[in-house]
C-alpha cells in the first residue's frame, strides 16, 4: 500500500484503527521521502463481519500524527 501526503519522517509508524474483525498485519513500513510511505502488509478478513473499513494513522517520531478515516477496506473472501 502506498500512502501519499506530506511531512512524513524517517521512522514513522503506520497503524490501522477502528475496524471490526481481524487486525491488519503490518510487515514493514518504508518512508520513501517526506511525501510517500510504502506499507507492506497481510490484509486480513475472516468474512464474519463483511467488508472491514479501517482508519489509517501515520505517527512521526516527533509525535506529530494524522489519520485518514475510512481509508482502507478489506473485502471478505468470496
């Protein structure tokens, strides 16, 4: 997943918040530059709750943070 924005710092943390069901498994976060983050993850949905919608939060090492609500949806398997 690619996150675009501004002000990202090396060492930023990405979290998924507010969704129902299985938590998303983050395998790696790479801050490419102040405007781009690449997140490697295993998207998980066991199908018990239908589509899962998550807020995505980026937290910089200096404590600044920003979140985009309903930014990531994981569909249930067919």
